């Protein structure tokens, strides 16, 4: 028998990798909590692991984040970093509003593997579209309108199985952003989204101290994953299709197992 603690470490590794890979960390957590029979889960556990991967973003993009905060506090909103910070905030508005208004609906979706399976299929479709080349999409100028569009794409990722990074990176590419710029903006967008969820949970006092080690592991794995994605994996948009193939295959396998009542 695998202890609950070991199961939590396995889930932390899964979270650390899948949060930044465009394949939905929330969907994988729901699936593997079911497979492992993990009983110490719940929204507070998921949020704790997300906090670990959030810290990975702070470390990897630390200089950018400090520059953004400094420019915003000094009122330098027209500077490159100041404008980037404002666009991140604009992009966060749609999911923040919808998430708060329909919070119970999204939380209830985490109990359904059928919804997760459909979510993986949607992720696959999004990634396939994001990997395409459109000749008429050469406008590299990035403004608040595009930021808002990318933010709107993040709304569907409130459902488990639909990748937040996958949808926002794909949306960024479709608006004309270069690969690294789309990834960077997607990861910066995760800060207010994940931080907001953590503040809500911390306010409810639902994150116990025994989650420290799993959170630390998700941080370490998350940091390694970001480095690999930025430097090697998503240097070309066509690589998104391989993650799409994975997500679609996982969706099909889950649907078959659900039909056979194996999971």
C-alpha cells in the first residue's frame, strides 16, 4: 500500500510538470488522485501545489516581475515593463470575474472525470489550432486588446482538463506573438490567477502545514519544466501539436475506461 504522504509527493511531481506543460495540471490532478485513491485532496491541496509552481514563476521571471512592480508603483505605465504589467492585469479580469461569479459550478466540475476527459479533448483542439501557421497573422504589435483576448481564452481553462497555459499560449500565438513572448505572457498571467486562489484559501485557513514538502517539490519540478519549455520545447509553435496528440489520446483512453467503468 502506498501511503497518503507518498501519494501526495507523486501528485506534487505531476503538478510541477503539468502546470507549465500545455496539458492541464488540474485535469491530471483530478485523474491521478482518482487512480491513486488519494484521500487527502480537495481544492486546498490543489491550491497548495499550485502555490509551489507559482513560486517557480517568481524565481524564473524574478527580474521581470520586480521591474514590472517597480514601474507600476512609480506610475511609469507607458514604459515597456509598466505596460506589460497593466496588460497582465487586463488579461486577468475575465477569468477573475467569471471565476468568482460561477465558482461553485467550476469547483463541482472537479468531481467529474467525464468533464475532465472532455476538457483534455478541448485542450487538444486548442493546441492543434495554436500550432498552425496563418500567413495573414504577421502583426507583432501587442496591446491591451490582444491582452484582453488572451485573458478571455483563460476563462475556459477554469474547467479541469482544459489547459490554462495551453489556451493562453495558443491565443497569444494566434494574435501574432512570437513563441517565447506568448509563453512569457502566459506564465506572467498565472501570477494573479494562482495568487488570487491562494489568498482565498489562506483566508479560509484550509492549507495545513503538512503540505509544505509537496509544495516544495512542485516548486522544484515546476522550475525545471519552465526552463525546458523556454529553452528547448516550445521554441517552435508546431511543437504544440505533440502535446495536442497526447491530450487527445488521454481523452480517448479516459472515455473508454469510463465507458467500461474501470475508473
